[in-house]
C-alpha cells in the first residue's frame, strides 16, 4: 500500500487544516494559557469539530459517526500538531471511541458512542500511575464487592481528565503488577462519590488530571471481559500512540517550516544565514528525518486499519521515531532562531514543550525501542 493519502483523505486534511488554522493558531493556545482558562480548550471549537463530523471519525455509522479509520484520525491529529491546538480529540474521539467500539457491550455503545460523535460527551483514558508510561505495572485494585467492584488507587497524566464526563479506567482485578493477565477496564463516572479529580496544567499549557479512586461500580461498568482487559488496552493504546506520533509529525514539520523561513530572512555578516553551509546541512538532515518519520507513521496507521492485531511493531517504530524526530526538530528550531528562540514571546518554545510532553505520552522512544525488541524476540 502506498504511504500517501488518497483523494478523500487529502480532502479531509484540507478541511481540518482550514478550520484549525483559522480558529486555533498558536496564539489561541497562548491566550488560553495566559487567561488560565478553566476548561483549557474552546468548547465552541469542539462543537465546530462535531458539526464537521471530526469528533465521530472513529465512531461506526450506526451510532452517528463516520466509520472511518486510523489514517483519517492521524490526518486530523497532524493538523492539530501544526498549531498545537488544545482539544479533546485525542482523549475522546480517538481513545474513548476506540475503546467503546472495540470493547463495549451493545448497551455501552448505544449510550456513549452517539454522544461522542455529536460532541456532547468528553471521555478520558486513565492508565498511568507513575512518572513513566508502564501499563503492565498497573497496581490500582479492583476487588469484587456485591454485584460489582470496588476500585481503589490513583491515576496520573489523565489527558482531559479534569473535564471528562466519562473515565475509562484500567485496574488490576487479579494477579500482580507486571502481569498482562488480570487487568480489567471500567467505565467510571468522574462525579461519582469516591472519585477525586485534580487538574494539572502541564508544561506545554495543555491539561491533564490526577485522579484518586475509592469508588464502587456495578458489573455493567466493565468494558470488555473481566481479567482479560490487557489485549483490549494494548489495542486502545496503540491507536493512541499512532495518533500522538501523527501529532508530533505535524508539530515537527511546522517547527521546521518556521525555521526554514527564518533562515531565508535573517542576515548575519552581510549574508542570509540560510546561505551558511553548516545550517543547510542541518536543515537537509532534519527534512530527511521528517520524511522518514512521516512514512513510518503512515505505515502504522494503515496497519491499524487493515491488520489491527499485528500492528504493534509498526506502532512502536512510529512512536519511537516520531519522538526522536520531533525532539530534533524543536531543538534545531530553537537553536537556529538564536536567543529569541528561548523567549516566551516567541512561539517556537511552545513547540518544544509540546514535543516533550508528546514524547512521554503513552511511552517515550526508549519504551518503544524496548517494546519492539520484545516483539521481535531480541
């Protein structure tokens, strides 16, 4: 399969780029940060996303969505990365829609997927518990209680968790930390008694939450099968990882484009600095890295659509490569812009901070290099 967009996907990209570029440039993120906006994103813009059908890209048509695939979701994520737009698209339209579509019962799908598609429901995936992404180290306990379960523990880095209407929570119902078997996913109301949500504004001016659980849920809250949630969680995370990799491609390419434009206008010693061979070599190297990364990410997205069960290795390659390339792109951007690249008044710093957060989100380069080695039995 060619590693390029088809005509329909290109049209989707153009539509998303037009909306996001017009309504959510980097100045939009700066304004939300400086005003300490309580939500952290524009509800009005999220409504516009829903009206364009973007919030329901991964929702099956029978529930009011578009029934499209991961490539299309990646197209939108890349455009989000270009302007660093804060949005619940990743948490809700990608992760939650995938979780419910692949693991939800008929009743759960009927109750939640339509609301995701029309933009009226915001949902978040609560997995990580420590400073690093280690899903198999889940220690949060789910013990049987009556006809349901008692969830007790805490989650960190819950993207958009501070505004969520629904939490998808990974907990250990059997076994011990480090084991794949024994994980179960639960649907939890964040407003339920025993759930405490603390908003955390991240370094990149996006938002997440720390959440403590000491709550009872009934058996109908189980997503998928009890003790067998590891495979479902892997699939959800792989879709999220590929989506974040797409966002990093967009952010890296925008940082590169801004840097090249600056090289063509900044003069030093009577010459445009873009004429200096050393900077030309560095720009050429970065361009090549971005193109290789784009191909790796596209391959992962295509495999998630055509061979979901065997896409893990490609996703690991894509996320690892996107992390290292985005880091290189923003570091080169800051350095080539000189002293002003370090100032808050200049937008390049926002790209560096977002790349750093995306690198950690759902596993950094080292995590996915290790994942690939294990998958290949190295």
